[in-house]
C-alpha cells in the first residue's frame, strides 16, 4: 500500500534562511507580497527585516499584523479584505502557528471566497489559494510544512480542522535564528507541541515508512534538547536541533496525521483559551498512558529515540520510563494543570461531554492506536484534575 507525501515546493533550512525570501519569491514569479504576522513580530523587528530585504530587491510588500493567538473566523476577516483589495500576488506568513494558520486561511478565502466553515474537515481543500511562503519563528507547530490549518468558530466555540493540499505552503524558510529570542514559556509549549506531533505521527494508524523516518528523526532531535532550550535560550545548537525537529515532526504528521492528544486538545483551547501547545502538554502523559497498551512497540521506540530507554530495555520497561519522563518533563517545564491555569473545575466538567464530542468529530481520535469512546475521553478530561 502506497502513501502520498505532500511537501512545500521549496524548503530553505538553516541559519539566515529567512533572508533568502527575495530569491524564493523571484523563483515563484511573485512581485507583490502581503506579510501576514502579529504585533510581536513587528515589535521585535522581524517584519521590518523581511520588508527591508524585499525592498532591496525591488519587491513591493505591505504588512498585516492583526492576527491573534488561536485565530478565529472573525480575526482573519480584515486580512482577507486586505489581501483581496491589495492586488497581492503572494502571502508571506511570518510567526508561530497562529500567524501561519491565519495566513493559510487568508490565502484561500482571498482567492476563492466563501466563509471558513465552508472549508472545514471532512472537506478536502484542493483549491490553490494565493501562493504562500511560510517563515516560522517558533520550533513547535510545524505548520510551515503541513496541509492543515485550525480556525475557531466563535459561534460554537469549536476549533475547526481544515485539511487539504490547498493549505500547503509553496515554500518554507526554516531559520532557527528567529527562535533565539523566544521566552521560556513559549519555548516549552511549542517544544512539547513538536514532540507530540512526532509521537502521534509515529503511533498513528496512518503511519507509514516515510512518516516513521521523519517522526523518529524528530524525536531524536527534540528529546535531548527541549530542556536545554528551556533553561538556556541562547544555546544555538539546541535551538537548531529543536527547529529542525519541529519541521520534521510537521512533515511526519502531515503524512500520518495526529491522534487523540490533538483531538482532545483543540476543544480545551477553544473553550478556555489555553494555548495549543500547552493543552497538548496537559494531555500528553494521560493520553499516552491510555493508549500505550495498544501500541507498546511503537511507544517503546519513542522512548528509545528520546534517549531515556536503551535497546536493553524491554518494551514494558521502556514504556514505564516514557510515562515517567513525560510527567517529569511537564514538571520541569512548569506545565500547569487546568486548575493551575485558572480554569474553574465546575466550568471544565460542565463541557467535558461537549469537548469529547467535538474531539471525536475532528477525526483525530480515530487515528489513535485505540479509538476511545466518548465516555473514555470524558474520563481522561476529568482525570486532569486528579
């Protein structure tokens, strides 16, 4: 049985890769760009750097910096209007997962119209939007190399998963230099997000030899370096490893899909505005414990790739070490429980059933080694309070 692999047409990887954007645009025959980013990227000077290097090569560009964390249907509308009315021939996404996801949605809606709800899964979006060049500034989401975007529908508090080749960037410029200024909290949350992508791709029912190779390579890069970058953000070698690991994890899950952690994570973010990487981190130990019996060899491979188990360990021994490590990692990286994040127990328990139904509807739990029932997901949610 064969597997379809979809990647950006161009990938530029390494220190200073973002500065190659003029030559990339020229190769794509693009001359007028809209930079979709957020105000932090403007404040840090990253947007101005891209503007300057484009202007030096006579490429016109403007900036739209009104994207928000965890983008919503409403938050992208101004960007859609600007892209429609500005005669742009491409979009440059600059930032973490939220600006890149926003840019993916803007690129499709600006060209094809409609509303975001029209493009939600299970529809497979094959239409090509405005050419999209992604420049990630976090080592976490992997959105620069995936065919997914996630936009929240405010009317239902649902994080809509949108899927298809139409959301794959034409180019990805992966420059770890842009992650050097990330604060510890964002470093931790995005790093665990990347680890979750790689692990879920590897244990997914849709895993294939190609995604396996990318997932294991990603885990080998992320596992030994996540703590390092959390404690010392100036560690260039660790930052480089995390950035490459994040991208490889994105390639892996774009091919194999994510599973139960992501399915259950999205509703927590939608209802309680928990950052995506953080809600993944909250769930990863519990979901791994729930799933491990159905894929013991796969999870043991993850433990060995992380460097916390050896070939001398049995699968059971490796998996026990994996569960201990995931809890220790959350503790060291100061991942809060839902209660510590500020969520009220009654409010959380009240929507557990709804969150479980939304998780199931996303399709991601169906990729898990064991597909949970609604009641089992509710029990996992409620177990986060123990």
